C-alpha cells in the first residue's frame, strides 16, 4: 500500500471548509454502508480485518516518501471535520486504528461539579463514538489496545438538522497494548499507561513513529486533554474549568459475551443487538469518571500513571451501533491541540494550523 492508496491523509480543502457538525448527517453516513446488512446473520460475510503495516512507519522515518504519516498527525489536530470523504468519496485509511465499531447515544452528567461546559451537572448531549483497537489484532486472546474516541454535541435532538460545534474526547487502554479478555474490563483513559515492549519487534517501529510524529506536530503524544468538553456550551466570560484525567468504565451489569477468539466488534455489537435482528434490544452504558490527582514515572516507552481520587459524574448510554466502511474510512474525530495550561486557550502549542511553541 502506498501513500495514494491511503487516501488524503493531510489537511485538505475538505478540512479547511468545514463549518460545523450535524448529528443526523454524521449518523446517516456511518450507518449507510455496513459490512453486514444484518449483524451476525449467518448469510453475511465475515467482518473485514484491515491490517496495520509497520512499513508505513519505517518509510516515514527513513525517507521523504513517508511524509503522509506526519501530515496525518498534523491533520488530526488541525481538522475538525467529522466526515472526510476525499475526492474519490472513499475516505482515508487509518494508519494505527483501522478496525472499529461506531456507536451513537447520550452523554449525561448527573453529579454536582466545579467544572464548566458539558462537565456541569445536568448537561446532556448526543454522542457519536468509534470503539476501535490499535493495530491489526481484533480477536480475544491477543495483545491489543482498546480505545474509544467520540464527538459530543450540545443537543439531545437526534432529528435536528442544525450544524453545531462539537467537543472531542479520546480514551484508550495501555498504548503499547493490553490483554483484556472481555471489553467489560477495559479501563479507557485519556492518559493511559505506555508499555512499548508489548508491541513486539515488528510493532515497535509503528509505536516509535506515532509518538515521534505527534511530538513534532503537537507536543504530548500520550495524553488527550478535555478542555473542549469544558468549553462546550459555556459563555466566553465564564472561566474554563477542566478535569485533568478522564476515564470510561463499562457498567457492571452489562452482559459478558462468551466466545473463543471473539472479535471485539462482535462483542460490542452483541451488547446491543441479537444476531440477525436489526433492531436494538439493549443499551450499552459507560460510566464517566474524572480526577485531578495523578503522578507519573518512567520513560516514554515505559510510563506508569498513578491516578487517584476518581469521581463518577455521569454516564454515556449507547443506543445503537454499526460496523461499516464509512465508520472505518470516513468518520473523523480530531485530537485537541495540547495546551500548557488546559484552561487557557492562549497557551495552545498549535494554533491556526502551525506549531507556535
């Protein structure tokens, strides 16, 4: 696979001309072309498994021909576009997280907090999220890193055609990989641990390149700040108050789906659907927890974070899901640019498409 086959990885006119997001439009796009018309039906083809190729990283490190990897890192910070169709309408290839399942649902904060925006009590908004795994392995029993990225909308009207600003979030298990058997037990954090050795010899170049390119493009490759959520819906004269740490935990009463070497996408779909039935039968709930207390130790390739004082604020309730081509190749969630002070936009490392500090 060459750079052309990866699609438009860099910042394009499609990104530059983006004016805001419409939940109804995004949902329609990701549900329009599922790999299986009726999930789990015996007559449907198996879900595709898109390979992650370390040679993309090696090329990027050793030659100018790999510039698309750095372009992708810059684009994912600079572009707020929610759907990146490309000129051929085939989207773009995710280099690190190509296999995923998309979900839609409702964000709710039920507890009193000192935070601003959509971390405030009684905040409710729609969510479009993509649950994915780092690298090629999708099956239970393999080392993999489960992850969830999402867009939060300041509305609860699923049928509205309004174009709105959104806030993004990113959570993940250990970036190097984890051995979680059930998705129920995955701890998804905005500041994960890092164990590079779990990538193995073949996967290490990709790990190295990903971290290097995000340092070049932005600043901190291992943490995704939350200020966009804390600024969503608030007035300009109100100070921003953002939690430092954030995690999503699946609710204890969600079923545990059995199956040897079970694909995580099937595991997530089975939380909501019965095989062969297109109508949702259940809901999938994640608890929202935050903290401002944490320490770290180690080196970039082996980093441990001790986070304490977790406080449960609310939940995300997912009502439907799909495994689709557009979910894998078109849907896009941007990474918030690093701020030296997460509550002060003037301290952003990257501004107006350029790294400024």
